[in-house]
C-alpha cells in the first residue's frame, strides 16, 4: 500500500454549482504552486447534478492516473456519497485541518470532499495542502482500511 501520493501526477478536481467558485480558487492556488490539475467541471455556477461530476473524478482517481482527487459541493455529502460508491475510493468530508490530516494518516483517503457552504476558502486551501502532503500511517490503520472495500 502506498503511504504517500505520487505528486508527479495531476490532481483531479470537480464539483457542482455550490462548489464552483471554490473549485476555481483551489485550481488557481494549486496551479500557482506548480501542481498540475485536471478540472472535471462544472464550468459555471448554473445548477447541475453533483453525480455528473463526482463519478468522473472518482473514476479518474481509481484509474491510478491522478495523485488524488478533490470534490466540492455545498455540504460535501452529495459528492462524498457518490464517490464512495467506487470500490477504490475513500472520499472524506473535511471541514478543518485536523480532519484533513486524519483522513490521510488514518484512513488513507484519496479524495478530499470540501463543503463550500461550511468552510472559508482559506481553510479549503489549507486542507488541500495538508491532504496532499500527509502520509498514510499504515500499521493498525492498514488492517482497517483493507477491510473497507466490499468483495
Ligand atoms: O443548490 P441546491 O440545488 O439547493 O443544492 C445542491 C447541494 O445539495 C447537496 O446535496 C449538495 O451539497 C449540493 O451542493
């Protein structure tokens, strides 16, 4: 099991209308740091259905072609519920630094789900940094993570 993300790979990002402005800001932030980002939409604040964006991001992360994923909607529940239908996905809703750290170190989460209506953009960007940089601890947590996926 990989303990850290392969940060040479691009990051996959997507979300619905409620996450659109945050998504644009996170993309600018990551690209400003030299991180490659693939934007799976949505492309405007017009109302859309979050599964249309969460499934493609989840499939992309599952494929192994991306370092990790970021999904953003109003509560983060819609995108997280959708992404977690994929066997290879562990999508974690986070609203603060410590949650983002624990999602990585304990749960080896591979998609960060951000609730745009409940965090500010500064917190969102801090969580993105922490999520991308924090290693999975393995050990006792690896046994648990290995039991998550259904046969
Ligand atoms: O903007 P409306 O359509 O009210 O609600 C969309 C939000 O409803 C929740 O499932 C998701 O968080 C999504 O962003």
